[in-house]
C-alpha cells in the first residue's frame, strides 16, 4: 500500500487560501485552518491538512484516472485481481 494526495485537490485548496488572503482574511481565520506543530522543529503554524488517499488494489484507479501515474506504470507486475489493471 502507498498513500497519495491528488495534486488538483492541493491546488484547489491553495487557490482558495490565496483568494481568502487576498481579500484580507487572516491566516488563523481561513476556513478549515488548524494549528500544526508536528514538524521537525515543532514550530506552530496555521495549516490545512488534506487527508491522503490510501492506494490499494481497490483504489489504484484514482491515481491512474487523475493522471498521476500511467496505467502501464501502475500495473507493472500487478496481480490479476487488480480491477484498474484490467
């Protein structure tokens, strides 16, 4: 299993944040923002953390359909029961 975040979702969130900030919204007032201090140095910051998608044989199609990886690359050596590779 691997995990993945859709770059389009990340870009959409970044655009919404930039738009809100351009309108004068403070960082701590951005909808969905929370405090985060889990980095290496423990510095607290405002963050919007998007949930990653676990990539399994049942969800492999999500990464393929989003153009993150080609079907040929994702399915190289895949077991016959991986639906996205049929």
